[in-house]
């Protein structure tokens, strides 16, 4: 096959520009801070009522995100089955992007704790829309790019997404600074702009992506065949000792990595009491450091091997979590841990992007020689989404039952240790197999 025209490729990449603003601006930066601020009671307590039950506000935030990803995980085999076999990818992609953008925009109206139901519902809509649309966005790649061009085209999408999200981040930051007299209005306008940005720029993608013909060679039942594919890959992985151990390790350390990425802003805002401006600047710095970290990790893996580098990075994550716990203890003792937090943020950025890129490339190397690569990567993505559900739920639940977010950090250390043990097993099997 031939790679599509530059117009089509750029149109595809523009969807990364469109929807990446959700990931950086909503979940990573503004909404966690806003959510805990608006749900804080006048007496300073952080307990809210929702659906007849009392929740710690930051735990409710974690539960909402976990519930959204659980719904996506449950429906993921169905969505991937549709994406792999049907010619109406664009319609499904439009549906999920509209759902996500509408959810972001609805957050504008979440301006009081009495509207907590609206905030939770809109946040779930945005999360489901983001994750759901990516299934169909990724499925377009092999249909518009020749195999030898896919890395280049994929990288273009990543770069578009990074640039777009940072621009929107700066716009939101400017709004927060200009409207500092009313600290809630800046983030609310940002949420609305994210929805408009997402849906508006997505129209370029929808206008340029081709109408894909129905590629199904046989009639399938999308409600069941996707789950059959998951079961088939699961049974095949069980017979591959190295891949099986790597995936188990990936599952556990992803619980830690993804939770840190999703909860870092909550940690800095609620537990350490850092102001919004400093947190937003820190997030931007993390993104820049992540690029350097990914390059460094790629070079290290070429020299020492993927599994060894992953094990080293997981150990690094364990020390990051221990340092985060120590930082929280210092805060409780009345000391100012601000500088420690900035060092932690730099450390997280150094290994954040690299571990994700290296994990995927390691999986690709360990996969068996098969034409069914789509099913294998769907299984990989499903594993990661389930890890997010367990990781972020555990983080919120431990804070709720112990009364402190610092205790939640300890469970992340456990996840990383288990992940390291499985990686060690994978490395041992790899060596004995040679």
C-alpha cells in the first residue's frame, strides 16, 4: 500500500492536536485543582455527599476517573472489533469526540458543590469520549500509512498533540492570571475552550480522513467477537514465558505510573498546598523534561536492552514514591516542602514518557511472529486501561480509609515492587531461552 497524501496525514494528526488538550489541560492540570477547591467546605473539611454517601473530595475524583476507565475497559473489545472490521470508523470517532468535547464544555456550569452530580457526569463523559475516540483514531493509522511510514506518521500525531495541548495550557494559564480576582472563572472558561478546541479542530480531521470501505471479510458479531479475540490472545500469551511475565510486570507497574500521572496535581495542590500558578508551571516543565527522558531511555535500551532498562526505571519510580511520601511527612511536620516537590516533578518527567514508549516497543519485540498484530495491541491497551482502573481506585480508597493521601503513595510502591519482580522473571526466562 501507499501512504496517503500529506493533506490526509496532516488531517489525521490534527486529531491529536484537537483531543490532547483534554489529557493535559483537564485531567493533568486544571480540573483536579478546581474540583478539590469547589468541593471544599466553608469549615475547611473536604468531605462531600454524593449519591447518599460521604466521600473525601479527592477520592471521589479518583473514583470518577476509575469508573470512566472501567466503562471503557468493559466496552473496549467491542470498540476494537468495530474499528477492525467495519467501514464506519469515522462515525464512531465523531460520536466519541463529540461526547468528550461536550463533557469538557459542561464543566463550565459546574460552579458550586450543589452541582456535584453535573461535575462528576461531565468529567466521566469527557474521559469516556477521549478514550473511546482514540480506539478509532489509532485504527486509521494502518489504513493511511504504509508500514515503513507508520512510525513517522505516528510521531507527527504525537508532536501535533504536544504543541496543541501546550498552547491551550498557556491560554488557560493566562486566563487564570488575568481573572485572579475571581479564582473560579478562569478554569471554567478554560474547560469551555477545551471543548470548543477539541470539537472545532476535530472537524479538520473528519473533513480530510477518507471514507473507509467496509473491510470485513465475513460477518461478525461485534458484541461477542471482540471478547473472543481477547480470550484468544490471553491463551496464546500464557504459552509465551517471557511475554507473559513482561505483561504481568507491565500491568502492575502501570498501576503506579498511570496513577502518578493522574494524581500528581492533586498531591501538590491538596496535600502540599501549592498554589495554582506554581502547579501549572510545574506541569509544563514536566512535559519538557519528559521529551528528554524519552530520548535518554531510548539510547539506554539500545545499549543495555529493554528489560534491564525497564527494571532500572521501575526502581527509580520506587525511589520517587518514597521521596513523595517523605515530602508529605515534612509538610505535616510544618516544614515547607515546595523545593522537594519541584525536584520530584523533574524526576517524574524524566521517566514518565520514556517508560510508556519503552513498554510498548518492548511488547512489540516480545510478540510472536503473527499477522494478528491488531488483536495483540488491543490486548496490550486493555491491560493498561485495567491497570488505570485499579491504580487510581486504590489511590483514592486508601486516602479515604486512612485520612491522608500520603498513605496512598505507599500502595504505589507495592505495585512497582510487584512489577519489578515480574520483569526480573521475564529477564531470567529470556536469558535461559537463549
